[in-house]
């Protein structure tokens, strides 16, 4: 079993999308800094998805989140070109309240 633990800030507001089976998902991007990297190094961006829950209205640009999920990788062929895509499918999402 693979598990990815990630924390960072949202790069944009989350989006609500429909899957092929009409199930609703939320999609967002997390910008995470490497604590061992140089201060000038740019963050790594992770595309994240999960089933739609009541938390989507709290997922706004700049918001700090922590999550646990699994990395999913697949190939997409478009216009005869092959692309490798990846998403983090979230099992557990923590969105601390603003105080």
C-alpha cells in the first residue's frame, strides 16, 4: 500500500467536477515547499481530487491544508501524443479553521 502525506497551501480555489459516472468530485492544487530545499527553490505543485464533501466552500486560494492520499498515475493520448498525468486521490483531508 502506498500513502502520501502532504501539507501546503492551495494554489487556487477548488473546483467541483463531475466524473464519468456523474459522481461529483472536488479538484484543487496544493503548493508544498520542501523543508530541506534552499529558500529560493520553488514549491512543488500537486493536483488533488476527492469525492465532494461539505468542505469545498472552505477550500480557497492560499488556505493551508494537510492531507493523506495515494498517488495515481495514468497515460493519456491526445492528438497522437502520449502524456503522463498524476493526481493525489485523497483519503483524509484536514482544513484547519481560521481563528
